[in-house]
C-alpha cells in the first residue's frame, strides 16, 4: 500500500471515546486527509467541525494508507488488517490481554523474570474480606475487566491491618453487588510511582523511551478521589535502567505478537527494586498529547514510519514536558443532569488568539467556537515544555491563564513531585 501523494496520507482513526481528537487535529493540520470514527454513543459529537466524522469505519479501510486504533480491545481486528497488508497502529490479542486481564499481565511479568507484588484475585467481596482478616496488611483494591474503567473505584489502603480496605469493600458490596465483577487485592508498597513507555514497530522498540509521572488524584497534594488522571510530567531518554528492567524484556514477545503501537508499564520503585503494577498497551491519556508536545517531527509521518516497521530515532525536545487537564462538572463522575446543566455546549474562550500547547479533548467546533461535548467533562489538555521542570511548568500554567472555561477546575501542582522523586530515583540508581 503506497502513499497517495508525496508526504500526504489518507488516515483513518478508529477511536473508542474520542480521546485522540488532538492527534487527529494535528495530523490534519499537517496536510493529511483524515476520517475519524468514535464508537461510544455518548461521545459521538466529539470532533464535529474539527475533522471528517464517519459512522462505519470498516467502509473506509481500503481508502486508508494508515489506520490508527486508539484503545484496547481492537487487537484481533488489528491483526486481521495487518495480515491483509494494511499499515495499522494498534494492539494485538496478546497486548489486549496484558492490559485487560490483570492476572494474565502478572503471569507474563513472572514469565519474563520480572519481580511483581503479591496480588490475589477475588470474585466476591466476602471472600476478600475474610482473606484480609486472615492476612492483615495494607492493600490496594484494583477492579478487573470493564469495571477498571471506573478509576474512582481504585482504592489505595493506608491501614497496616487492612481495616480501611475492608470498610471500602463493604461499601462496594452494598452499592455494586454482583455487578462489580472480579477484582484484585494487591499488597501495597511505598515508593515512587513511575511509568515507562515506548513505541514498538512490530519488531523492536523505537528510542528514545518516555519516562512519565502521573497525577491521578482530583486535588493538589494527592487529595480527593482517584480520577483517570489530572495531569502528567515526563521526559525522553535513550538510556534507562527502568526500561531495561521492564519493557525491554518483552521485546521478543511483542515482536512475536506483531504489535505495532505504544505500550506503557506503570511501576512502584524503591530502594529494594522495581515493582510493575499494570500495563497500558495503547496510547495513554493525556500521555500521548504531552508526548506530541515533545515530538518535533510531524505526527502523521511518525505514525506512518512506525506502522511500516521502519527503525528510526524519534526526534524529540530536550528537557521536560508537562500537561494538565482542564475539566468541568461532573468530572470525574458520570451525571448526565449535572453535565447538561453546567457544562454541555459551554464555550472555550481564549484571551489571546494563541492555541500553542492547547490540545482539544471532548469538544466540537461550531462556527470556529470550541464547545464542550461528550459526557465526561474533560475540556482541554494544556501542555508546556522546558529545559527544566520549572521552565515546563511555567510555560504550561502561563498557557492555562489564556483560557476561560466557565465552572472549570484543574490541578495547580503538576510536576511538583519531580524535585523529591528525582532525588530518590538518582539515589536508587534508576535514572
């Protein structure tokens, strides 16, 4: 399959929730022809006015030079399309399982001789409560399967006897009953939470790799409910002991699965070692938007080279990149009435006509006005870059000041952890 014209591609973007609108917008601005499909019903309006939307992506596979799937669960389809000779960014059956089946992910970590934290699978709450009573300790509750999409259900215990986890399990039993599905109790360990991410071309990892620090709690200083994420800081590196001890060991397995795309492994690290927690075998959000802020080559060309199996170095900025979500009610909860009352069709206003570092999320474009749509209340991701973390933070928060979104809120401390975390990581020999 060849390019339709020098440098210009026909790109089909198959999205689960519309999270890759920013990537679609960027590739379209580079001059590529783009069609976007969004699967989730409540997200169908996202992207209107930004790019061409389609209602049946399968009708456009022959049209496309490049097909991008932005979420887990499409692995089998990706494999079929690759077998037909299509250039595809997306998962495989193997990498879908790594993310969606926590037990399988842990088994694979052990198989690749990577140390994991003890974790235990349960199908009902009473069984888990009896287990904690017999083995008192601090635990983390981790939903499995589809329930893991509800990030606020993840609970990190702090009581050494596990009493706080027992209370939460009892509350979940009352509110969820049998609908909760399987879940894990994982032994809690203290340390620095860090993610190691890289792009894979079907045969090998592409350098540099990406080291990421997520901020998951709703409020500054890690207070409040767990969200999917509120912001992230990151940097790129060619050499990483963290990468060598984790993702690098999966190179042969990913090549066997013919995986082409982005994969991330989230870990807790301390003076005793590196403890992987979970895989994300797709783009991360907002990770991919902040990565884009640091990648200095056109995104369409970058993805085309990756999907073609080419080996190349990613052209990236030196220093750090940070990003913060600007959100509106009812985020991080689902409440259609609240969303309709406070947020639906709210206008994103710019004090100055400068959108550099502004990444559209759940928006539509009507008469050149950006309006909030979807159903979750994520309006924008604002990014910043700099040679130091302080420079990147200053750049990002200056850009935030250029944006007015009624009833919006965001964290004011994205990147602050770096000062302490970096000292610890250096002392443990992990940077």
